[in-house]
C-alpha cells in the first residue's frame, strides 16, 4: 500500500492558499460532483474489509488501558470478522493476538457474553473449553492430558500474533500478514509532529458508544467539514461568530498521504453574549469547547495548529481510516468509526481531560461531556436520514453524484483515498 501514501502526488501537506479556494491547489481531487456509491453498495463494503481494514493500521486503544503486567483488553473488529486480545507482557511490551485457542478454535478471552468486549488483569490466558493455557507472550504453556495427543508441537501452537505498535500512547494493530509500512511511516509527519502533546496526562475519560444506521464514512464526513454547522448547530455557531455573507468557514485544511486535518478559528465561546450559550455553560464556565480554563499544557508541539491560526479554536486530525483526534485547549476528544455492515457502524467517542483537582473541575468535565453528547446526537440524528435517502436515490433513480463545495474538500479527499485503496486491492487480487 506504500504507493498510496508515499508518492509526492499524495503525500503532501496543504499550503496556506490565498483567500477563496483550497480545492484548486489539488487538481487530482477534481471539482466535479462526487459519488457516494461507496456508502450504499454492499459489494463495495466487502472490498473495503480486505482493502482497508485488513491492511491499514487501526487504533484499538490507549496505553493507559494496560497499566501493569498482565493487563489486557479485547477488541471486536467486525469489519474483518475477528476478535483480538491486547496485553502487556512481563517485559512491558504491548502485544496483540487473535482471540482464539489453538486447540479447537474456542474464543479464548471473554466473560459472560462471547461477543462482548472485556478487560482485566491475569497471569496467563486459560481456555474455558479444555483448559489450555497461554503465557502473556502468547506461548502455549499447558495442555490438559498432553500425553494423549499425537506429535504435539507446543512451540508452534502459541497464540497467533497480530502486528502491534504504539505511537504517543495510542495502540495500533495491523491485520495484514506483512504490513506495507511501519506505523510511524504510515502516520507520516503531519500526525507524528503531534509528539510531545501530553496525551498521557489526560486520563480522566468520559466514553460513549452508539450503534448508527449509516455507512461508517458518512459520520466521518460530518466532522470533516463545518459547512453544516450554521444549519445543524445554530446554538454552537450563532450569527455573532459567523463571517458576514459566508456563514461559517474553517481557517485551515491540510492533508498528508491518506490523513487529513482541519482547524477552526474565531471568537472564543466564553466571549460571546450570554444569549448565545446555555445557562449551564455560564454557571459552570464549561460546555461544548470544554472548560473555559484548562490546565496549562506547556509548549505545544509543532504539529498543533499548523496553519498558525489566531485566534485558534480546534484541530481535528483524521487518521485513516477510522480515527479522529480533536484537540481543544487543554483536552482532547477521540472518535472511532467501526463498520458493522455496508449501512451500519459503531461510533465510539471519548473526552479526555487532565484529572480534576477540585469538585468544580469535575463538574466542568461532566458538563462538557453532556453538552458534547447533545451535539453529537444532532450529527448522528441526521445519519439514518442521509443513509436511507442515498440508498433510495441510488436504487430507484440511479442518483449517485452530488455537488461538493470548497469547504468540503476533506470529504472529497477521504472518499478518493478509500477508492484508491480499494482499486489497488482489486489490481493486486487480479494479478494473483
């Protein structure tokens, strides 16, 4: 897959263009109407499973989920119909394995419900079916009634390893037999330039999961452009902070290989007149953009606010294929989109703060999480309508193409990258 992420034509950072256009600087993306057939086609989704989710590096968690030797968690990745277990072994290495016993294929790590994710701490993994045991390094350590087997090769029957690497505390796995790139090569400089941001200090988490009736890409699209904000989130961006005659525009867009980012700017929410915010925001001095006063994070990394926007609001880094890191002032927000079918997906959201030092700070964090859920629901509430309408137009009227404006440039880029990965997979599969 290296051809897709390292050629000069695709691995580039977006320059700051003159007022008026972003799209014109990247003719390979085009300006014509854009097809959303990739979001309504079961056949295309089946290709995405192998072309993208078996080949790309996927973020499955944070290092804080594995605080000690033997800490583990499982992850169900329905897009590739697999379950994995991630564990910290005796020398501190983070490892990942397919969650299956090598004896008769029983699911190895689960509690009450085999399809539910779980976590915990253990000294070894023991299969519930026949009692085979595996060390934290995946090696087979015990076989019940071993002398009854024929030429049993215990050394060759350890847990099947999954490629696993950690960047800035984010745990990634790659399900390809031989990944095309290391994780760092895959992420590229736009993402790795965030190193030094204190993700590790932001360990007070508020987590949310929702099953959505839409293709996974459609929810990601909603956070790649802010053109929808004045219409859908009028409370978030009232007229007082809109550009006269233009509504609301983002201040900076940038791409690097398959990844994208967008920065917002404008008036600080807490400087707005009282009528433009909820009463709870005024009382708690917290809300949609988080606490109005956050702990100092020190010197920001060079990758933060790459457009040097002032006043700066939010950076949204979209790591292909399905994770977004939104960095606010003193805290960050994490999104993941996990496909479950061609027209459904599971959305994960997590607000991450530095631990509250006072009751007031805890209340500020909880208010921010509640207000976040409201606005996320506004976005999610549109998705079923979008999905059903796209499917109806496609199947009954043959409509697949829709106009995309300059502010929606990252939507155009995202779907092109998806198409490129699928096309390369098709080419390679046809050559075998």
